[in-house]
C-alpha cells in the first residue's frame, strides 16, 4: 500500500505560537477553512498540539500546528508549555499570534527562541476592529527572517487578510537543512533493486511500513525496477534475474541472513541506513557506531524511536538491539528507551544514543536530536548502522551512498 498523500515527516511544518486566547486556534481554522481546532473564550482551551495537513502553493505540502498557549500556568500548564517547546524543534516556519499590538513585548521569550532555533517567523496581529491596509512585502534587510514593512493584521473571525497571510507564507524560504533522496540519485533507469521485506510478527497487518513505501516510491521516481521479496525467497529472486541487481535493500533485522545469501560484490544496505542518509545524519551515525565496541557493563545507552507502536516480544529497539550489543561486547549496559515526541533534554549520563531511522520525524526534528547529542559530546548512531557494524558489514552497507 503506497500512501496517497505526502507523509507528515516530508511536509514543511508551520507552527502557530502565542499566548492563551491570542486567537491561534481561530487562525488555524481560518487558514484551513475548516473547524480543525476547538475555540472558546476560556483560556487554555488548546491543551495538546493540533496538526492539520494541507497544500499551500507554491510551498507545496505543509502541516500547520496549533500549540498550547505559551503563558499557561500551574503544573498542567507547565506540561503544556513544554509541549509547545517540543513543537518548536520541528517547526520550519513560525506564526506568532498576538491579540494586541501592545502585547508584542510579552512574547519576547518566544521571539528569542525563534532566533536561537533559526526559525523564520511572521508576527500576526489578530484584531477585531477594522483592519488597516496590509503590506505583505518581505523586507530585504531581515537577515532571512520574515519581517513586514508594516505589521500584518488579520481577523480570524471574518477571514479578513487570511489570503494575505497565506501569500506571505508562500514567499518564505525556510532555513535549509542537509537532505538527500532516499536512493533515487544513485539509480539509473531500468536498474533493478531488490527489497527484502520480511512479513513476520512485527510487520503490520495488510500493509508495508512507511520506510518501505517511501523507498519504493523513490525507486519508481528514478525509473528503476523494484522487486520485493522475503528473506526465504531471496535466492530465487536473484536466480530469476538476467543481470545482478544494482542494489539490495533489507530490513536491518535480516542483515545476517541476507548477507549470507548475497554474493560478496552485490551492494547491500538497509531501509534504516537510507533514512539516516535522507535526514542528513549518516556520517555522524557511522562515527557513533564505533562506540559500541567500547561499551562496558553499567554504561547507560539511550535507544530512541521517532514513532510509537505496540512492542512485540522480539521488538527491534527493546530486544534485538540490546541482545546484539550484549553478544558483541559481553557487557550488560543499562538501557533507557524513548519514543514518539519524547527525547531527553539531559543527555550527559549516556555513553551512546542509538536512534531509529526517523521516518516519522521531519528533518528539523531529527537534526535537533543529532545536534543535541553533539552539543553534549555523546556519540549517536542509527539502528541499521549499529546492527550492520555489529555484523561486521557496515563498510559494505554504506559504500556508494555516503
């Protein structure tokens, strides 16, 4: 099953920030033309981020994110503010909503956070009174940030100047981040690529997982020929080909079996490794994998996944990777596990971070995690890179794609 819409991780993320009752949810509803977010005069109505995907030309596929008010109070309020901070980690463009021009100074902490995170932003005044003419020209002297020669006033209740806001968003070019195709740039038309996709107890019922879907789509974009098989049928698939495949891509968990079947000169990699390449973090992951050799008993290891799922009895993150580390090193480390939007702020206690391919995370979020590890001086690697290193085939698996 190939997704019919662009995955959220591949969309430009536009976050809507501001204080409680500034009109953030009303603005989201006005931009999308739908009642996506609940609106109320009661402060703190938005308690969790609200995501809405749409097409915004010429930017293309985007996802808007309505966030809880940054001035929320109390114990629960602090948790909501923390969720807003987490959304900023994945935001490519920010909209700062203020309900009165005099309250801009009250948002100075948010503005400082935008600047530190290198997030381009627009300040929008959500006014109920008559709106003055709007100038949506982006200043040439803005250091790349979206500043207006005049403030942008909108009325989310009536829809006034919402089109002007959309036009302004379309002018902004977010800060660029390292990114590569998954595999299309190393393929030629009519190249054959074998994808080993085991259907076992961890595979979702009735569909392929997102990384497999996206790699297939990338192969087709290169006018190459994907052939799907399971590990047990790999030998038959190879024998059926007139010429050797240009590349074999496998689930990382099947590295050992697949490497034993393939001729030594057949290029091999994994879906997870390709996503590290796609997110621009492969080089750092390869360097980080060397730390596995020096793991000792009671060292702390963080194993982090960008999605949440029901863990099976032989789960890759919580079972197979720890089992592999202990077999490779003879040590008994201490493991911490995180998933979804969770990622520890304090990393100094860890000897190593092992992260999934990040197919559910956009590039900005993945790079935030990489940079946080680098700032803390903690090596970070990737599921597929780590497993191939422990199998002794890492050099083979990254040859030609770094």
